[in-house]
C-alpha cells in the first residue's frame, strides 16, 4: 500500500486549512507548505507523491516547483490549483509536468477524484 | 459635424462657411488666431479645423503648435490654408502640427475630399481610443476576478465541508446548499471573464458608447475547457 500522504502548497492559510481538513476527512494524511522553497525542503526529507500546488506563490512559483519535483521524482503526480488561470497556460503547466490543472474555485469532489486517480496510478505502477 | 473656420478675411470666411454649411457642417467661425484658440477650448469644440496661415493675434502654425502642446480630450484634425507655395512653408506647417494643407483659394472638391480624409482619421482615432478603454476595463475585470477566486474557494470549500457533516434533514442543510450554489456561480462568472482572450462588444445604445458583452466575449475559442463545473 502506497503511503497515502498529500502535500498541499498554497500561500493562503485558509486554503491550506480547507484542503487539509477535506483530505484528512477523506482518509489521507496531509502535509502543507506555504512556499515552494518550504515544499522542496519537505519532499527532500521524505518524498511525497501526490501534490496540489498553487501556482502564484511568493518566491519560486508553482510551475517551477513542479518542474523541480518532477526532475528529482519522476513518479510524483502534481496537480495545479490556481486562481490565476490566464497567468499560467495549461500547455506550460503540462510541459512542467503537471498531471492536471484546476481553476479556483474548484469543487472539493473534483480534487478528491484527482487524488484517488493519482493513488490508483501509483498502485498500478508499483505492481509492474 | 462641427468645423472651425479660422480666417481673418471676411470674404474668404463667408465663402468657405457657405460651402461647408451646404455640405452639412456646422461652422464655428473665428476671425483671428486668438479667437480660434478660444473656440477650440470650449466644451464640445469642433474636431475639424480649417485654419488660415496668416492671421492677426496668432498665426496658423503658431496656433497648431499651441494646440498640439495641449492634452486634448478628443483628437483634432487641422487643415491649413496657405497662399504661399513655398515647400519649406508646408514643412513648417506640418511640423507645427497641421495634418494637411491646401493652397488658397481652395478647390471645392479637393477641400471636400481632404476634409473627408480628416474625418476618416478622426473616426480611426476614436475607434482606437474606445478599444484601449475597453481593454483597460477588461484587464481590470480580470485582475478583480483573480483576486476573488481565492476567497470564493474558501466559501465554496468550507460550505462543502460543512454539508458533508450535515444530514439533509437538518434545517441548516438547504441554507448551506444555497451558499454553495451561489459561490459556484461566482466561480463560473470569474472563470468566464478570465477566459476572455478576444473580446467583442455590442452596441449598447447609439451614441452612448459600447459595453463589454461578457457572454459574447467569453465564448470558448475551442479546445478543452480548463474547468468543467458540475451542474448544481
């Protein structure tokens, strides 16, 4: 069984709190970071395979964070969640390695679906 | 359409005014440069001006220079009238801010054609200004939407979280559901506005100007939608 931990990166504490409560209620364990730099430090310590990244972060943005994570952990499955849809193009997010892209406000059910898909994939990959 | 005729010679001014009135212009006369300047400072001043080169108080080119140094609310097309045919004069007049020139006495057909060209230029400038204004409004709307999405995410998400814990029989359930539906609608609206890549406008009321038609403008350009909202 894959470790069911999700990393949520968002600079707004209310959003981190929301996602944490929601995913914990759904049975996942949740780590949060408020910047890309903090997130990188955390995954270097212990890799986390499913991630929800805000794109418009202070300092390093979410696209660059995704790129770095995918370079070091190619099996990681990062999702973009952004309020700035026109600032970050879907194509450049895919290019950076995002699995999918959600525009805020997003229904929590959609995020749960995404998390379940991701862990399903990870399970399948492990069986190879 | 209003047109300023700045000409100190009464005969020429009367002749010009007669022709222009016949063509449907509303003539605003001025008999020297100073008066011309004053007429052009009034509210709803003409946007077309036929200006004589040599005038008392202020010459044509001088008037041009003064007008061009001014920040004007609406564009102005200046047709200079010259009785001199010297090439450097023409250069001087255009450099001073004249848009075109005619040698006196002007040929009527040529005058009409040049004024028509001037009107086309004014229309183009007005269209451009309108476009810039709309662009600015859109950029503003987009920025506001971006900022709104964060708090709307919280309202939507937390109401969803609360709904999970409530039984549909709970009196608060329907109220909470309304909050959720309303926040989804805000999200759809901001999403639409942000998807604007090409905007179109529709005539709101003739003369009043144009408004942005969000429904038209946010028509998807094809390709997958970034976010498919579930029907509430």
